[in-house]
C-alpha cells in the first residue's frame, strides 16, 4: 500500500519467487534425504537425495535465461547460505544432551544388535539414537553438497552466459546442455569424493564400487540434462512474455 494505492505484485516477480522456492526445495531434499538410501533406477545406482538435484540446474538455467546472470548468482548465494545454516544447525543439535532414556519416545532409539557403520565411518552397536543415524547421513551429505554446490552451480551460470554471448542468444539447447553437463560432472566428482573418499581409503568400499557410484551419479544427471531440454524450451516460451512484460 502506497499513499492509499494498492500496489500489485508483478507477475514477473511471482515467477521468480516460485522458481527460487523450487530451487531451495530441491536442494533441501538433497540435504535431508542425502545418502539415507540408495536406489536402483534402471542402470543407475544413486542416492535417493540426488533424484531432485538435477532440477536445480534446470532452474538456474531458466533464471539465467529469463532474468540474467545476477539473479541466478543471487539464488545460488542464498542457497549456499541455506546449506551453511543446515550444516551449523545439525552440528549444534548434535551437541545438545538427550533426555533420560525413560522419558524418550520408543522410536527415538534403535537397538542394533549387530551394529551399524555410520556415514562418518564410525561403527556403533546397542542402543543408538535415530537422530545420530540421520545426523551421520545428513551432515555428510550437506557438507559434500555444499562443496560441490559452490563449484558446480556458479560454473553452470558462467558457462551458460558465456555460450549465450557467443551464440548471440541463439541455440538455447546448446547452453542448457553444455553448462549443465560440465557442471554436473564436477558436482558428481566432488560429492562422491567427499562422501565416500574416506571409506575408499580405509578399504570399506572397493575402487570399483567407488567408480560405479561416481559413474551412476553422473550418468543419471547427464541423462536428466538431456531430458530437460524440451521442458526448458517450453517453460522459456511460456514464461518469457510475462517476465518481459512491463
């Protein structure tokens, strides 16, 4: 409200808010689900948290195309801040003492007779808090994704705009696919190395398993990048008139 006049929230800004919200949603799903489960998706063996992650690159490419480089970088910076917040919150939450066992709900603790190897490399047996298991998986995923996120997302934006300038705004399919495929390769190498590098060094997983995880991770993202080409063209065509409208 300004001087008694109701100001309308422009549609172009509504679209930006929705795209940014989806970006943060998919990124948070990666952090929460992380490596809590691995699934077989056709020929790919991937962490369940990776499933929505390729969509973040589609969204940054959409924002780059519709709103420009500065908006895309802004979303990436905010996403980095959220990653840091999640990591810090999990760290301090782990420091808080638990209530007495008699006061805990029955699902808070698991009785692991044979023990379990946490994502941190620590093996625990007996009574284990459910939070400890989730924290082990999620914190490792958050740290790995945060390192990969910084490298991959900014490179994606840079390559996208470099190719857009070189092609004079033509060949959307080229900048969409090349920027995503290059950044996703870097993302996969960093995520798998940070998450499973220690397990590889300690002999807890074999080098063939490590390579399989790396290749499955990247090939899934590479395939997703190819499949999002048509949605990219469709969304740009549908949204661009609203974004460019004054």
